[in-house]
C-alpha cells in the first residue's frame, strides 16, 4: 500500500482520485479502479493520523454521532425508541437525565457499546 506522509502527497493523491472518478466509475479500467482503491486507502490512513476525530465523552454526544452515522434525525430516533420527540430533545440537550429505557434503546438501535454507556452514566 502506498503511504502518504506529506500534505503535498495527500493533495496530489486526492486530485488523482478526483480526476479518475470524474471519468465515471463504469468507465475506469481495472488498473484505474485498483489505483483508486490504493489511493483512497492511503488517503484514509493519512487523514486518520493527521486529522483524528475525538470520540464523544458523553452519552448525548455519542447518540448524536451515531445518529449522524446512521443518517437519522431526532424524530426518527424518537419513533424507534418509542419516545416523544420532546423527551429525546430534552435528553440530548442535557435538560433531562437518560433513563434505562432510553439507554437500552440507543444501545440496541444505534449500536452504542454497553461499556461506553456504563462508563458515562
């Protein structure tokens, strides 16, 4: 795998991927597809090392991150958890403490690690 170590290499790799993808995925040769995969993996490693994303330190923060990852909004989550949108909003804003039903629901629906929940209640 190609290793990207500088900002210039990162910029050049991103530009190459952009140019190849502009051809259209169906128009790429097997060699070009392999090149895109290699570059994308190298870019991902570089970004992870240079621009780390800190994990949330609160249950509310983790729920919001997982909602983003699952591409769902508060109304959808409230419905899945069988909660009112008002109650969910109050929990996420810190105005109401999460109850057991909420914690069990977000663990199941959003796949939040039980250890994280236990460490942050």
